[in-house]
C-alpha cells in the first residue's frame, strides 16, 4: 500500500506544479499584451447639447416645450396710401400761403385767358375794329372751363382763397364785357372809337387789367397774396 500512496502523492505534486506554472505564464502574457496597448489621454472635449434653448414661459404644464410653431410670431405692417391721402399729406406739409403745384398750373391757364381777352378787347377798340360779340362770348366760356378745372385741383386753404380771387375777377370781367356789348348795340361806344385814350380813362377796365396781371404773378410764384386792384 505504501508504494501506491507514494506514487499518488508524487503525481499530485506534479499536477499542482504544472498548474501553477501555467497560471504564471498566462498572467505574464496578459500583462505583456496590456503593456503593448497605447495609453489614452483623458479627453477634455465638452459635448454641448444641440437642443435649442426654450424660454421658461414656452413650456406646457408638464414641463415639456411647446410646439415651436406656436412660439414664432411675425408682424408684417403694410401702409396703403391712396392718392387722395398722399395729396392731403403733402398739403399739410406745405406752408399756409403756398399754393399747390397742380392748382397753380390750372389756375394760371384761367388767368392767362383773362389776360388774352383783355388784350384783344384793347387792341380791337384801339384800332377801331368792330366789336366782335361772338369771340367775346367764346373767350368768356373758355375762362369758365379753365376755372372749373382749377377748382378740381384745389387741395388746401391757400388754393381755395386763390380760386375765390380768380372767380371774382372773372365776374368783374364778364360784367364789363356785358356792358361793352350792350353799349355797342345801343351805339354808345363812339367815344371809345374816336379817342385812343378812352380805354385808358376807363377805371373799371384798367382795374381789371391790373388785377389780372397781379393774379398771373401770384400764381406763378405759388404764394397767396392780395392786391388793392382786385378788391
């Protein structure tokens, strides 16, 4: 029995020594492999969240952000100005006595027609030509048409006052031409044809000429004014 026991103990010792050697070899192999791996330095990269910041007031009752479409509000303002509004705005910016350009142009047409009629009357009577009732009526109708167009261009108080002056002068001119036609029909224009200074001494006619000349100057300057000849 002893020889067998001794053999068993020897076999057991050999197995223990062999297992220990194998474990030591495995540990060295693992350590060697770990030594060959490169060492990684600690990273300092900061990972930022790409989620947009949501204002506290834009979260619902559970703390979740509301739909972004609800948080985007845009206001587009469109100013629509009609032509009448633009004209009124320009009129407010103008000086109190300044006439608007459109009115001044239309009113000048009426004033020039008055001036032309007065010159034709003076030349016709001064040269002894027969008084032409037809062209006198035609001239007066043309002046009336020009005044109606000027009235459509009025945009401010200065325009209205200037138009009133033109209308008064037109009425004065019509009254004088009506008297002139009536006097011609009743053969009472002898003095005008016989004397070259007859019209020069006609106070009503000379005042009319002076007033028309003043109105042309006033409208050309686009500044409202007054003159004694137009009173």
